C-alpha cells in the first residue's frame, strides 16, 4: 500500500443504514488502495455502523456532524436515521437533512477534498462542489437496472412536467420508453402507486426525490454503481447512454468471509450458533426483512405459518414491531408457533449479527426483502434467494434477480397479498424440490464466478481507483 499522498474523498450518504453501510463498504474498498476517506454522518449513526478493520483505520475518518433541529415539530433527539422514525415522519427527516446540507457544505469548503461521493438526496452539496471545482461521483447503491427504470428525463432543463414520460402510476408497470431490450424490471400493479410517489410525489421540502436525483445526475462527473458487467452489462451501457456520463461499475464489494461464532458473545446468540453448528450444511432457511419496513401482524403471522408449513429448519429474525406489547414473542407470533416448531428453528426479535449468520455453512437460503446489500451478502455465501419485496425499490431488484434466474419471488395476488402456501412453496422450491435444482446450480455458479471472485472484484475497484487518481492528478497543484 503506497504511502504517497493520494486522493482524499468525502462520503455523503443518506441517513438510512441501507445507504450508509454500502457507502462504508466502498470506503473500506478504497482505503485498501491508500485512498483517504472522510465519512460524514451524525454521531449516533456512526456509533451504530460496523467497525473499520484496524489496519485501515488511518485511512477512514468518521466526521460526526449535528443534524439540525426543525423549528416546528422537531424530530426526537434520538432520531438520526430512517429506522428511528415512523414512515409519517420521513418528510421531517428530509427537511432536517436539507438543513444538514449546509453543515456538510461548510465542512467541504474547509477540507477541500479531491472528490465528493453523494447519495440521491444531497443535491445542494453540488453547489459548493461547483463553486470550488471539486468533481462529484453519484454513488448509486442499487442496481443499474433500477437506475435505468428510475431515470426521470422530464426533470431535465427544457423538458418540464408537461413532457413527463410517466404521468400515472400505471405507467410504472411497463419498461420505460428508453429501454431498448427485453426487460422484466417493472412494478406490479400493487407496487406502482408507491414507487410513482417515491419518484414524483410532492414533498414538504418542496422538491421531489426524482428532481433531486436528476439535479445530481446533471452535475456529477460520473456514476459509480455497486454491480458488474457480468450481471448487468446491458443496463450499465444503457444508463451511460441516457445520462451521457461515465457509469463505472465498482464490483460487488463482497465482505471478507467471517467465521460463524467467533464474534458472538451474547448468550442468546451463542445458543443459536450452537444449534446452527449441529445442522447439516445448506439445510437452514434464514428469514429476515431488515429494519426499514415494520411488518404488520398479519404479515408476520402468514410468514410464520409458511415457515411452519415448509417443514424446513429456520432462523427467523424479526425487528421489534410497533404494535407488539411487552409480553414477549407470544404476542408477536401466531399462537402456539414456537411450541409446534420447537427444535426445528429459532425466532429472535431485535438486533442480529446478520453477516455471521449468513456466513454459517448450515444456511442454504434466505427469505428476505431483496435489499441489494443483503443480496450481495447472501450471494457471497451461495445462499439461494427467496424474495418477498415490500417497499422502495425492493420490487425492482427482485425483478432483475428473477430475470437473471438467480431468485424465486413469492407469489402475490393482484392486491399484493401473499399466503402461507406461497411462502412454503417458494422455500421448498429453493431448498429441496427437484424443480429448484437449476436455481441452486445457478446460485453456486454466480457466487463463485461473480460475487466471491476476488480477481474479478479487485479489477473493478482497481479500475475505479485509477479513474479517481487520474482526476486527482489533473487537479493537483503540486
């Protein structure tokens, strides 16, 4: 690792752990090449992020900045990320983050980094970047196919709302006009309203998320996307074509493989890992839906019954629901579920060491929401993907993985409802059914050939580092 002065980059992720952690993963990858990173967030968020490898700590500096308080209806003191608030306070978090952009801009003006990496939200940061002639990378933490689908040319100068490509939610159920090859990456009818609102919906801040994204896309120097040509060549090339900018795949950024129990100290998790150690390889289903979406009672119950019907060993991780009482798991799970499945699995409510769990050799499949970081974690260990998307862009990631033959999607009715039989059938297909043999084979092939291919992923991040260094040398005054 060179000791020469190299580029200094500032990372500015949106305040959601599904965004901050991918930004941190990229920071770690860049630090391995001697690039210095200033990672901006709030102090509470930083304290909840994974620890930096000790040998890289001198290259990554966390910058805790205070999240401004709103004058009216301020967020609670402990609310510094999306997981800390109910969905109906999201606009308030965005208003606070618009004020946060001023604080971030002041830091950038004082530090004068060589590059700024921004998320979809922080469009105002590009004002200080332009003023100081600092190039910006738009780091897109999702797939290239999602970036293509969410492109909003109507927000470009001269187009205006009158030329909107997708005025109505039903327009989101077909591929956009600019996709010139067959694509399954679309919304179902029950998803279209939410995703249309995600892009075009009015916000208290006075700017839609689609406008934010387009403003950054117009003024950034390049896009970086956590993907690779082997998975999304067609979408990567198309996104470069429609944006007119370099689109640089940085690879999958797989984590270093971890041993299942070595970092687990809590007694409850020691029991779980002792049980996992006794299971045969690739026989246990991991079930978990992250912390951003709070499952409703009926959803938890239907998923639970589906797990029970599947007959498979399982580890079910649940975020503590808003509606549960204080009496324990029995108030959250269906009556008698734990007694009927005793010895066949575990249910854990609250935090979990997900990376260690997914790395355990007994895990053979995961039933989850299709968040892209979780997809990478699962594929790194060759776990089959059974997908049940709920919010934001999860349906779009699901369609890509089904399109590529790397996942099973749980069947839903036209209204979006799903059944325990649908859950059980999907799990059995992925884990034991003869009809799932092709999926299991493709999963192992993609895991070995793409997601854990060290040479391949090293080449992507190396090419990206060379791009950053080339820009650094051009702008260097020394």
